[in-house]
C-alpha cells in the first residue's frame, strides 16, 4: 500500500474570471490554444491548453468590470520569443493585425526582452516570463551606469516590467534633455528611437517628426543603425529617418 503523504509533484492551474464567454473562446482558439472543456450550465467552466500549460475560466464575481480589474497569471518558460511569435502569428491570421490596444491585446516585445503579456477579452493579464530573468530590478536605472545610459536602462524596466509607456516616455524625454548633448551618438539614437515608438503608441504623433529629424542627423555606422532598429519592437516605424540599406 502506497503511503499517503504530501509529495512535491503538485500542479497549479489558474482559474480566471470570464465576463465574455464567446469572445474568450474565439480569442484563445485564434492564438492556437485547444479548448479542452466548455461548460456554461449549471455553472461556467472553460479550459484551454497550449504546449504544456493550461488556462481555466470560471464565473466572474459580482460587479466585475473587465477594463478595471487586474487578475492574471504567470507562465514561466525557457524562452519568450517563440511564444510571442506564435501568438502574434495567430492574431495576424485571424484578425489581420496585431492587437495592441483595448481588449484583447498583446504587449510589444523588444528583441532580448525577458517577458511580455497577453490581455484576454475579460482583462486578465497572462504574462510570459523567461525563467532566468533577473531576480532583482534597479528601478531608476542601474547604479553601474550614468547619464543617458542609465536613463535608457530605467526606461526599459518601465516598459517591459511595469508596462508603463507613459512613465518610460517621461523618463526618456527628460533624460534626453539633461544628458543628450554629452551622450554618445548611439545612446542618443537609442533614446530617440524609443521616443518615436512610445510617442506613436501614446498618440503623441505630433512629436514624432522632431524626434525623427534628430535621429536622421546623428552620425551612425551601419552596425549602429542595425542596433537602433533592433532596439524597439516595431522597427519599421523608423524607416523614414533610418532607412534600410
């Protein structure tokens, strides 16, 4: 007879509130998830599976507002880029575009980043995180850096870990004014590229031409231009000022 005791082989599965049943089913199916359970009565229960993990849904609490809640879960993976690519491909195939605003949506992914998030039709945030992501973050920028380099590091944390584009924009805008004249051209270009991307995302498009003109005027080598393009999630928006070779 096998001894009954606590064994370190448990499995946890998040149970997320679902306020939009049909939309949730259609969304995860579009992204390549299999629907493994669909029950609406006598109570709501949905289950989805992708690769080696599952997402389960139940009835939302009274007064639940999808646009205002912050429920979610973490998915720990070896590498996040393949998951982001697969999800983006599913979005493009079904919706004809990458959903970047409203519900549902996916956050931007910069090459080399260690996480990204998917927000479902009910507002739940599913965050994919690389297992070897740094355990500690230096908000304000690494103390080993100075000037614009430190500002750039702080902005990357605000964008990737807090999903706060507005805070990242403010940090870069202020940092470029304070440190831009003394910073190397490549650091200035990294800041300007990020500001162009953030300005576009935040609806501050009137600022973009000025950032772009400054970027175009910087003396950059071909490898540095490639570095700048690869530093943001949507490199094509830099084409007017940083054309491809």
